[in-house]
């Protein structure tokens, strides 16, 4: 299932949402070389979040393997900074496109109900919590974590709290058939969260790379909770006064 739009208008221009999308794209182009070597593996090593580096199990200047015969040396940036920088790194074109698309569909409405600055803080906090939750499952891991998925999962968690009945338009792929359906947000996002939660169970202690499902689930829960504190009641009431969800 792939959401391509929602029926949820906004009052304000989502400047932070657009800026975050632009930042992710710019990092992909100018720092990660649009996925080419050596820019991609070097950026993942230097700016990706490696739990073992943060928690002291892996010292700086350690050589780590990124697979496919590629190695790199840790260091150059404080370990705590990589928790933030990793949120703007991606592993491939589809990784980037999927993340920024979900951010556009769901982020503008959260920003509309929190205000610009609150939304930025909310987004970053969700990403930090998601990354640390994944790291807590394997604090000595040497596998770099990259991607905005944890923060965007938080946006989706906030959306299900604020706009559970908004209709979301989705493309559904059924083997060789493609169709479109419209469902309430709580159904689409609830199903997505359940998939992340179930997928995280056998992978929590995995020693191989892949999708950080636990980070997705943790970011989603963080968003559900944090949005209750970050929503701007005046902005929410304005939406309600105009018949918006």
C-alpha cells in the first residue's frame, strides 16, 4: 500500500516540511553523491549512527566493514552528532523517495497543528527516540543506521492521534494488478504500525543490516505521545472552527 494523498487541507504553508524535504534531497545529492561510490559508503560511515560508537563499545578509528568489500574508519565527528546527521542520510534512491513522499503526505498537517518551530523540534525528537530505541536492542552494533524513517514514523504517529478519520488515498499492488482505495487514516496507519511491530521481533538482535523496523515502531509511538504536548491548541481550534479535523 502506498499513500499518495489525503483529504486534509491546511491553513499554513508547511515551510518546515518543505525545508526538511529539501535538506534530505540536498544531502543525497551533494554529500552522498546520489548513491555513487565512494561518496555513499563514506557518508554512511562518517554520518551514519553506529550504536557501538555512541556507547563506547567501538573506539574511534576502528575499521568497520560496510559489505561488498568496502571498509571505512570511524571518527571525525562526535558520536552524539551522528544520531542527528543519520536522519538526513539514505541508502538508495527508493529509500530517499519513499521517506520524503511520506513526509510530504503527512507532515504538512502536523505542522499545521503544531506551528513551524514546534514541528521541527517534534520531528527531531521522534527521530532521536527512534534511533536510540533501535540502538538499545544491540548497543554494541557496528552497523550504521541511516534514514529519516524514524522521524517520519513519528509524524505518522502524530497523524493517527490528531486526524484518525481523515481519508487517505492509496495505491495498492496486488501481484500484477494495481488499484486505488480510500481508507480512514487510523486503518492505514494502524496497519502500517502493526507491520513494523511484527517485523521488528525477529530482527531486534540481528547482526545483519536491513530495515530498522524497531526504530519505525518506536518513532511511531513517540509521535503519538509527543504530539499531545507539541500541538498548538489555538491552531487546532482554528481548524475545528473551519470544519477541519
